[in-house]
């Protein structure tokens, strides 16, 4: 059965060498008069991109204020700073210069500027956003795909609560993508980014709806491409062709294209949010550490999907007489890939020790909102299931 769908992807993509030169024109086109330039400080500074952005804005006489310091797993405290700054300076457009963390922080600020209450209310489910300042992106990291998604994930400093919400209001007006700006990414960030890209597609691919052949074929091609290109850019960081493939895949993996006709699962993402909230680990690495355990836990009841993945994505020879063995070889094959690019495949490899029983119980409790919420779609997971997967990964 094919699931009905409504596909919406309004973000303008400006892709290629020197694409940032079009920034002033784009800002004017989307009505920007007073811009917040929001950034982290890592790759945007190392590549010289941030200085380039400021120079372009100055030359075009576009008024702006800046707010740097966004960290991975972006914090609510930074969002509050941004909201106050935007209100004080009468900002009417947010320009995110960075990757997923900067973009999500920008989205949260955009939600909060026009809201009278505590912006965290949205992530608590007390209300839903009614407005968002327009956002543009100059992308520096191929990973999160937030530049073309409707999602926004923020971590509340107090209690380390990591939550996500979805709304089309936060979809970016434009995204500038120059693969050359990713040359300075450290190998670990490159590998973690590739893992995150693949997982965004896998979270949609592993669906209870299995009849959307075209969507499956696009997803499988994306997964194979990222897998192959990641290995090449780790050998040669300035490989433009393969950097470009990964950068474009980052957006396609999370703009819902590979979800059309299917139903996304995202259980592994929600399980990982508690890992990165508790330990401060890189999101992509946390996904790699958990996926194999999630897969082994649910695979016996969804063998055909895992066999298709093993054969069409990981190149496993189909043992028609033993489908479970084929499925397991596919899971093992992607774990071998993770190891090849320097990603962990379990929690001890991720945090350099085993998680304690108390930590596992805490993560399962937070992920399930105290046992009141289930996760997953291909297979619905209760708090008991969540704890079992954490333990398998430990």
C-alpha cells in the first residue's frame, strides 16, 4: 500500500562555486532590511566564509547584527539571547551561517521573536508556532539537512532535554551551498555528517509501507552515493565532485523527498537525542552507535524490508532460502562501513565506557516522557522497548 502524501519543498537552492556571491541579491529579494547573522564559529571561521559574508553585507550596505557561539546540540539559552537581540535591534531576517545546529537555533529564534510566552512552550507541546522570522542559510556542513526541512531540534540547558518540533513556518527561504566551504571540515565531522545524511533517509526507508518503488529507488541511490563519496572525501578532503554529491544529498535526505508514499519512523533519532543530550556527543556518531541495535531488535518482524536494504544498498548477495541471514548481513555491512569511516557502533565506543543502569533508565524515561509516549512507526516502541535497545547497544 502507498501512503497518500502532500509534498512541499519551498526553499530556493543556490549551489556551486562562489555561490555566496549571490547573498546580497537574495537578501533583498526576500525583503531583508535588518539581518541577524547567526553562526557557531568553527567551519564558518576556518574557511574564511564568515569574513566573506560580512564583507558582502557591508559592500551591499545591508544592515546587520551578529550572534555567534552556537554549539552542537544547540542550547535554549542561546535561543533566548537571539530572541532578545532580534527584538532589541528590530531584526526582520535571520541569516544562518553554519550547519544544522546554527540553522535550528535560527529557527527557534525566529519562532520566539513574535511569541509573548516562553519559546520552550512549543517544544513542551503547550502550543504551536504561529509565526517565524524569515530565514536564509549559507551552509558550511553537509549533515543535518535542516536547510530544507521543517524540523527544529533544541536542547534545554536545565535537565538536558532535547526535543524537536515540525512546522512549515520555519522552512528556509533560500540556502547557499558551496561545496568548497566544506573542505576544512575535520574527518570526524565529515564522517558523522555522512552518517546523519544516510540516517535521515533510512528513517524514512524503513517503513511499514513497502510499495513505493520510485521513492525506494531514489532512497537507495542516495544511500549508495553518500556511502561511496564519504570514503573518497576522507581520502581527499578537497575532492569537489564528491563533496558536492554529499552536500546535495544532505538536503535531499531531509526535505521529505525520500518519504513520499512512505511513513517515517525516526525511532533511532529520538533514542539518539537522549544520548547526545546526556553525553554531549555528536549526533551522527550517536546514530551510528544505536542503529544496529534498533535494527536487530525490530528486524525479525520486518525481514523483507531489511533484505531489500541489504541487497540494494549494501550489496549483500540474497540468500533466498534464509532471508533472516541476508537481513543480518546487511546490518553487519553498514556497521562495517561505520567502522571504516571512524564511527562507533555501540555506546561504549561512543562514550569510552558503558552506560550505567541509571543512565539507561534515565534515557528511556526521558525518551518516553515518563512512559507516556511511544516512538516509531514501522514498529511502535514502548518505554520497555527503548530500554531494551539501549541495553543491546551497551
